[in-house]
């Protein structure tokens, strides 16, 4: 079955960096786009970044453009989110997502907390 497992979250000071990973299994990873979302307490889940079938096809929310980079390694069935210059407002649970067969699949999420 489709499985997405996020990792790499944690507590970090403002201005520092983190790199999230999402390991995928149960489907032909290289054939599908992948998306990172985040959800802060009491807020809706928002799209952060998306990637197509190559690193050349990417989308970023305005709030993270220039600070975050999404990438993929098809050999490892993994999508990454490199987050630089983190701000307190980046604090959220980060989820990876894919759509296939008319269904949407989510991981369990990884908590990112940006605080001094």
C-alpha cells in the first residue's frame, strides 16, 4: 500500500536551517509529483512546495519562495524540503502528499518549531 513517512523536523532557532525528508513506498514514485504542506495550530493545511517529475518543475508558496527548496531523489524514492532562514511563522506540522488513482495520500507529518 502507499506509504509516506516524513522525518527531519525538530526545534530550531530563527535564521537556521532544516531539511525534511519524505520516504515513499508502495507506488511508482518516479511517475508522480509530490507536494509538501504545512499546518499550524488552529489553521488550515496550506501548500508549501510542489515538484513535478524532475527538479526543474517546482512551485513555491509566496511565503517560502527564496528560502525553501524542494527536490527529489527517484533512486531513493524520497522527496526533500530544504528550509533556510527559518522564521517563527514557519512553525507547523509538515506533511508530504501525492495523488494517484484518484486518491490523495498523506504522511503522518513532522513537527517543525522555530523559536529562540
